[in-house]
């Protein structure tokens, strides 16, 4: 994936470049494939890698992996660590957690503070975790020019050439009379105008005008510059952030820092700072970009069949055209669809015309209000030791397939209200049950009575799969008392 | 459900009336809800009862349950017996099995032969198992008049007043100048003309003409009359049927009779006999009728929401119109559909415009060619003792939920290639394992090793549910050696 071109950028600037992956989004518009606890960045939408893995590979071309910071929240951090486990050690100390979402400005300020602690000359390359970019060389060249301009105290954004009159993006008009810098065929300019999501008429005008660019949501700036500009344009936010900085320096508790963060007013970096700053600059770029903002946008990035359909999974079709059909393990059969979206997951199916794909967000809001589990997470849930999949739930029982990676082990735990049965279907299970420790092979089973401390471990080289049958009046994941955990998850001892 | 009107029919005729439920259809057009081994007649499409249960209730108003004959095939007989278990004893000897489908004429001839053996004056009321009829009184009146005409040697069909220019049905024109009989407001006439599935122009003409009726596929005739008319118009078929009659009288083996049946040429009773016979008569009826021939036809019979949608199951919708959305246990989310069909089952999902609903048949043909299990049966399979549902299958394992009715028990059996684990989730299981017999309560489990004779039984009043985990290199249902079975299923002893 690394660029084969000679690197053209200033080495000294590169040495201060820190990619920041913004990975706190919820991605409701890709439901039912994305869930609140499994957002779009974790999806394998195109190619072998998930979107956040693709993003990580993209930015480590311009920097070392241990320079990459991940801005996310506690609910998503675990899944992201699992997906980025290839860079596990490099990233170990590089997660900056927002206690809760406050839009992009506070999140960026928090990362800027952390970077200043590490390097007063830090330059941030801020990229969303869930976009698709094609053209690594073009991306690297844009980063390089932007970093040069950032060194001159500009807030640099990447401008994408519009290809349709999209009303969902912001538009930026550069002041083309003034060039701030050049590199290869790229030029940087001051921004003459920002326009937030225009109406259809305006969007068509901007497309026709030819000198408006989409705001890609990727930015390059010095940590000091962005904090200065936040201070200038969002003084209240800035005071809140400074207080948090002081708390961090004074070694305050996590709780105190989180409480301070929660008092911040949500502000987006675009409307709160970029649109107001005199230091805004734009580098119109040449790489291909998509924010894959909805099921409909898969069209722009995914390969199509003869009928113009994007078809993923086990699908049998008769004569559909320009549709998106996403199947999982089950069979999806379609006849004569035109411009439709069908997404089939183990616990939820979505059907809508492409033109209504943006309304999936509204649908997820309805599910949230109904407290429907399908908005929150998948039947398969990732864990640091592997994953589990709920096969069936009914009154008084739950059936799971549990997958434990080689060397992985679950916490030493007990349950007050349920017994469990484990049957090994692949691999070898090392079972701790009360005072006993024993190994179970394929086709063998054990019972874990209520209140019995137990642990499941995979001592082998092969992945372990077991079927777990739970019985009891209450089967929530929160009926767990942990005595020891390899992954630093809350170990409680009850009174 | 019984008519409250005084019965107007001739009692003597009633005494010879035998309803014949034609239950051999495969119903591919209701896939994925119907399957080859679970055809439309077994579906609960409207109301509490399945279509065959509704049909049974309808015909026992005109006759005693032990007068009802069921014409079906061995693959479907078990499921039908389960669904008609309310009349278990009355129907015990009344299943007439075709060894394989030869269209309606041979099936009807076979039943006529059987009826002649029981009652030389038998009058048959032939009804498909999978149609919907609304208006019991009107149905009873039509049967009564038709039986009178059948007593005069007519082959009587029920004519339905067309409500749209349907091209999928046959049309019948009565000779209105001649009345064969009257009862209440109904009249019987000779048939002047049959037209098989016309084109759209002709269908529109017939609808406009006002004196054409749809052929409902329901018939009333004497067993001797229909056999005579088969002899006249289908002499080859008649000779085959006579040979089968002789075999039956001579006490031939099932195998010999089946072999003879397989040599018959498939012929439909409509085109092969009714359209050729001079004895054809028609009773235009007043009850409402639908053959629910495809998903699109649900419109005619099912209640609709404000948007004109037929919605069944757990569905969340934003603004759909005139669509049919059928969900099962999983969530189905729809946005802005117009005239669409969405059917979601545990292992297959169908999406198509209503206008293409007839093409589901073609889709099932493709699945059949692909040998896809989804064309054949559901993940839930009915058995005489209860049912089982496949929760997951993978390499070397299968997970099932097994449901055993109170008092039900599986055969005493063993498997050569798999071990099994049973965990009780509801009720009490009586387990035979080798020489042991013991009871298992909720939350307890047992292992059944390979080659060990075993049996599962529900000794309680409550339904028993267990989770069964199978392990082994081969997990087909045919790895079974049965030693004893309560339901007369093949008991083998291996050498």
C-alpha cells in the first residue's frame, strides 16, 4: 500500500505529523449492518479490510503507527482495538476517549491537548475513520502540501471536486487568485467562502460554477493553531478545554476529567471554527473519496453486476436493476427490483428504495424509542478474547455460539441467576469450574451450576467454538461477577 | 362455523356425500413461506387456522368428519395428519395416497375407486385444500344444490363471479336458457363453454359480458359418473385405473399398486374430462372465494392498514403503500415501498414487486436446480411427536431446538456417526440411554454417545423443549437406526 513515489514532503514537518482517526461516529444510516455499538467504521464494506483498518493503513504511509491517535468513546474502544490489533502495541497508549459525544470540536481539542503534551510542534492530520479514499499517492501528496501550510499556521481542509449536486455536504470556494503553496500538481489557497449543506438549486449552481469543492471533513493543522482558533471563536468551549488540561496536568481522576468534559457544549469544528477562522485554507485534491454516507452511496464505490446491481452474499435474483442487495448467511431472493436497497442481517432486514436510503436514520430513531435491541448491537458481539453469537433466546433460556481465539480466555466469573452448559464443537476448551481445571475435546460437555466460579480458556492453536446453553429466570449480560480478567475489565468483589 | 339456516338439502343425498380434500399441491408460489415439503395448505395465511384446517371445518358442516377423504402424497401426509389431529380418529383410514403426482384426474379416480368400495352411491364433493372461502351458508347451499344435480348424473362445478380480468383462471359460460335445478336463490345450468386461461383481451371481454364464471376447481359428482366419464374421455387413464382397482381388490402389495400408478399419464380433470363431457353443469355461487394463488392475492383476503398494506409480524414501516410485508421472528424494516412484496422467514427472504409475484415459481425452479435446501423445507420441521428447529449448522456440528408434545416420544434409535447433547429448557425429559431410563428437569443435561440406543420422551403435561447439540462428521437425518416407533415409521434392524 505504501507510495512508490519519492516522498516530496519536508522531513522536519513529517517528524511532527500525527494522524488522528476520528472514530466516535454512530453511523445509523448503515443500519441494520451498522448498530449503535457497531458503527460503520467497523464494517467490511468494500475489500478485505474494514473501513477503520483501511483508514489506519492509509495514514501509516505518512507516519509511524505509534504516531496515530484514535479519538473514540469507551463503548467503541474495545471493538476498535480488536480491529486494529495488527498495531496493538503501537496504539496501546494512543486512544483518546471522550466520555460522551460532544461533536467534533471538543473531541479534536482533547486530542490537541494530548498531542501538545507529547510534542509542542505537533501537526494533526484529522481523518474520519469511516470514509473511503482511493489513490494512496494522491492522498500522500495532499497530506504533504497540507502539512507545509499547517506549518505556516493555516487550518487546512481537503477539497473534493463535486460530481453531483449533493445537498448533504458543505461546499468550499477557494480564493484562486492567491496560492499559498504548491506541491506536484497540487495548490493550496485561502478559503473565500464556506456554505453549509445548500438546497438543491444552490448545489446545482455550485456544481456548474466549477470552483466549489466538497468539504471532506479531513483537516491538517498545528495543535497550537487549532487550540488558538478554538479560543478565538469558541471561548466558552476553550475555557472548558483549558480546565480539562489543568485537571490532566494536576493528575486528576478519570471521573473528574469526564465530569468536566460532559459540561462542554457540543460544537462541530466546521461550523464552530473553520467557517469563522481567517486562517482557513483549502487544498483541492485529486484522490477519489466517498463518505459512504448511506446504503445508496455504495453505488459509487462497489463493483456492479451486468444489471448495475451491487450484490453481496447469497443472493438469487431474476432481472433486478441498479439495486443494492446485501445478504449475510441466509438466502435473499429478489425479482425485478429497480433502484432498491435490500439488507438482510441475522436479526433484522431492511427494504427501501435507494432514494429513501437517508431515511434509515429516522427508522433507527423509531427503534431507539421502542427500545428495540436491533438498534443497539448485533447478535454477534466482539470481545477481546473472541466473540459470541446469540442463536436463540426464549423464556428462561439462551443459546450462544462462543468463539475463543487461540490463547484467549474469558474472565474468572460467576452468575447468580443462571446455570450454563458448554458443548465443544471445534478445538479444545480448558475449563475452570470451582476448584477443578480440566480440558474438554470436541463432542464433550460440562455443566456450570449457579454460583459456581468458572472460566473458559482456549489453550490450543486452533480457534475454540462451543455451544453455550444458559438456563435461568434472568439471562442479562450484567449478571456477572468477575474475579480476574486478562483484559482489564471491571473486576468486582461483592460484599 | 356451522350454518344456522335449516338444512335444505335432500337427506338421502347427504347420506351419500363424501367431501374429498385435494391436498397434494406444492404451492411454490408462496415461497419462502411454503416449501416443497410444507405447501400452502399448511400455512396460517388468514385467521387462526391453516388453510387445510379451514377447508376441513368447511366441509364437515355438510358431512360427518369420518366421511372426509384426504387425497395427498406420502411426503405431505404426516404434516397433514398433525394439522388435522382434531379429527384424528375420524380420518384414520381416510388418507388416499398418490405415490407421486399425476395431476388431478388420476388422483380423483383413485379416490372414486376407494369410495365405490365403501358406498356404490357415493357423491364426491371435491375441494382443494388451499383455497379461502367466505360464507359458510352460501357454501352449504351450493353444495346442496350441486349434490342434487350430481344425483342426476351431472358433473357439477361451482362458478365464481369474476371481479377482475384474471388471465390465470379458466372461464365457464353457462347455458342460462336451461335450468337444471334451483335451491334458495341458486340455479344450476348446463355448461355451454369452457375457456382455459384466456389472454388479457379475452379475459376483459368475459368480465364485461357478465355471463362468464371463473372455474373454482371445486366439483360435485357421483363416483360412478366421474369414472364413466374418465372412461369415455381418457380411455388409457381409465384402463390404468381399472388395473389398479383390480390390484386393490386382489389384495396386491402397496409396491405393486404404486408401480401401476406411476405408469399413468398426468391429466387434469378440467382439461381431460370436464371440458369434454356433455354432462358438465355449473352452479354460479354467492360465496366469496380466493385461490390465494400468489403473494399478490393476499390483497383480496387479508385486512389492510391505513396505507393499504397487509402487514404480518414484527414490522417497522415508514410510509409504505399497498405492499405486503410478512415477517416472522426477526425485525423487518421498510421505508417508502409501493406495491411491493417482502417475505422474511428464518432461512430465506423474498423481495419483489407485486406485479412479479407470479415469478416466484420461476425462482423456486432455480433454487431446485441449485439443490438449495431452502426450496425443500423449513428450518422448523413438523413430526408426529412435535417438531424440531435447526438453530445453526456448521462444519461438524448442528444445534436444534426439539419440541416434544405432552405424551409424545421419539423413536428408540441410535446414530452411527454422531453424538448428541440434550439440555432441557422447558418441561421434563424422560431419557432412555442404553440400559438406563431417567428424568431430566430444566437446566439439566445428558450426553448420548455414538452407537448408543436412546429415546426422548415427554412424560409431563407441559410441552418439553430441549436444545440438542450434535457432533460428528456426518449429521444427515438419515443416520438413524430405529428400533421402535409409536407412529409406525420405518423400524429397521440392521444385520
